[in-house]
C-alpha cells in the first residue's frame, strides 16, 4: 500500500513538472493562440480590436461620396411627327415644292389635293336693298345719275336685291369703274371678289428633327399667306 501511494505521488509530481515545463502545452497559450496569429497570411496587417471597437456602429460614408451628384440623363431629341403647309394654288404650290426639294426628305414628304376656292374676278356692286321694291328704287336713282349699265340680282344669288355695276377680270379694272361711278355721283358702290372652285395643294412632312423643321419654316416664310400646322 505504501508503495502504491509512493508511486502515485511520484506520478503526480512528474505530471506537474511536465506541465510546468510546457512539455504538454500551455493552457493559457492554447486559449489565446498567438502562434496561430503569427501563421496567418499577411499577419502584420491584422489588427486586434477591443470589445468596444468591435461593437461600435459602422461609420457613415464620407461626405464627398454621399453628396456625389447623379449624372443627368440627356433629354431625347425633339421630333415633329407630322407637319402640314398649305393650302397652295397650283402655281405657288409648284414654287414651294421646288424649294423644299433641297431638304431631301424622300418618302417623308407628300402632298394632297384640297378642294378650295380662288378669286376668279371682281365685281362692282351696290349692297342688297332688302327687297325687290328697294332694289328698283335704287335702280331709278342710278338712271337719274346717267348710269344705265346695271343689273338687279334676284333669287338664287347670295347678294339678292343687290345691284351689279360690272364684273372685271382684274381688281384694277374694278377700281377704274368705281372711280368713274363716284364722279357720276354714285357713292354707295363697293368692290368685292368673286370666287370659283379650285384645286389646291397641301404638303405634309413626317418625322422632322428640330433643325429640319426650322429650315422648313424659313421656306414657308416666303409664302406668308400660307399656314404651317400639325397634321390632323
């Protein structure tokens, strides 16, 4: 029994000695693992953090990065889906068409016929008198002034019970007749255009960019009586 106790104590002493000498490793060393840190790749760049540093909230992004402006998206170029110019009498339409040929629009340009009216002549007249009796009374006054070339307009005329004093091909001819009547004492006469149906032209242009539209407007400016509009 004494031998057993002796050897037991001896074994315990040897175990304590081995632990103290580090033959069996150090519990303190194994817990903190400094050797493992030394064996990490680029160990010099590692930094040990305290508990306070590890639990601190992440820093907000730098002010420059936070305020960096967003790049603006360029606006799409302006285009005009369909532009129409007109309505032209045939001669003016041909002149206009010759000038817009320089725009080289190909099948983006077209023309269409438009029913319209044009001045065919000019009439010297006395406005409607309201009734047949009124027109005849005015005709009697004309006779007394020496005017015999007149015509009372009756049913079917938009100037019913007016008096025609002549129809002229040109406005200048009508002006000469009016001046002659004024000398005779006729001061109620007027000059008015007479219209007839005619074929007119309207031109359409599709998918124009801003620059081409501007060039078209400059050409149209040479025809001030014409209208530039969006297609219906």
